[in-house]
């Protein structure tokens, strides 16, 4: 079977697969899984946590990264011995160093707990709009609550399968998708510049957050004016709060940047210039335009992100929305 066919098999049987991983996390059926665990374990031996899990159904104290490794090892053992047993799939490996957790399936595995967040390697800011190179399983564990009452008994409590394009920011994709046709009709150069802003924007920055809202509503000049009026009120309120907490104030220049937008026509030009200025000031030369491959994906891709993504040295993936949970992200700070 091809990798595409194997991934489809995982997608079709995901509920059953997770049920079997959870059985293993209870310490049951491990004798069947043991050969695979040994093969992928360091030095061809079972990991240090395996004997306790097999004997007592519990895990030793571990950090989040170790928990993720445990889940991955049990997952591929279930896939190899159960899901793929009759289809002639090759032995599976875990090798995140190759850019994907399960390279034999071209499939990533994300294991957040009840904080719903993980940190991921950063390659291109435009991933925030067009997504990842690989599909991913998102396996939410109860690690945060389970670790409070030792011994640690872990379970996967929610799960989802995301296509590679869905591993992108839900709100920024919505804005880009909403305006893409209109922008492309106006010209690719302006579209690239506005998409660059959406890819790089830090929404914990006061000006950046308000510019996102203005771009979202740029086809309604009345709404843009109302949002600028709201920003003027918000500017005063936020600076009063910051002053009370002895924090740096939002610069007056940030407010002036918004107030100057209605003075330039057409509105699309004013917003593009404001977005460009933000990227130049905040990202310097790091804020590059998309290359040919990125631009092809931005123009033609579905822009169907389903998670929150914050821009930093690493991506911060926020899976709260995926599971119907409101978790503060960058835009809400």
C-alpha cells in the first residue's frame, strides 16, 4: 500500500486505534506490542517506563516531551501489529529529525495535554496560512490532571486527524481566504504584501492586532472607521492599565498609524502601506515576501486552517478551537 493509502486507513480507523492505545496505557495487551516497542526503543530494548506500565498500568513521573514519546511508541506498535497487520506495511519508525514523526507514513503526531498547546519547529512564516508539509494526528492527553494524583495513569481523551493544510491559523486563513479573489484581481504584488503581514503579524502587539481587524473588514469603509474609533478608546484604556502596572506604554506612533489610514485613498492602498510599515518596523529584513513555491500554495491552496498559531522562534500551536475549548492565544493577549 502507498503512504496515502496507509494514512487513509489510519483516518478511517482512528477511533479504534485510539481505543487500543488507551488499552495499552492501562497496561493491557502489551505482550503483543512489546516486539515493536523493543525494535524502536534505544539499543533494541524496551524503554525505562515499559516495565512499570506492564506490571501496574502506571507510568513514572515524566515531562510533556517524554509523554509524547510514550504515546508515539504505543501508537506505532498498535498500527504495526493491529491496523496494518494484513496489508503488508513496512516496519514503522519514529524519526522527528527527518521533519515528520512517522516518516514511513508521512504523518506527524501532536500530543498536547489540557493546556491544548505544543511547540513545533519553525521553517517558514507562510506555514501559518498554507499549513504543514504533512498530515497530523492530534492526540489530547489528560497528562495535566493525571499528574496531580500519582501514580500517573495516562489516557488519550480527545483526538482528531488534520490534513496538512489544516495545520494553519484558523482566523488568519479565514481573512486571507475572504479577500483573496478580490486582492488577486487588484494585483499579485499587493496580495503578496498583505499576505506577508498576515503571515508575520504578532497579535500580542497592539498595533498588529488592530491592523488584523481592519484588514478583515477592509471591504467596509464604515466598519473600518468604527474600528479606528474603538482603537482610540482601547489605546487610552490599555495605557492606563499599563501605567498602573508600571509597564511600557503603547507608543503614540501606533495610534497615529491607525488614525492616518482614513486620510489615504483608496482604503486598500492605506491598509497595505500600514501593513508594510508594521512588517518593516517589527520584522526588519526577516519579513520577506513569499517565494515562488509559497506563493503558488497561497494562491491556490484551500487556506482552511483549523488551529491557532503564534509566531516565535518556534511555532506555538493552539489546538483549543479544534476541540471546542476557548484557550487564550496570541490574539487575545
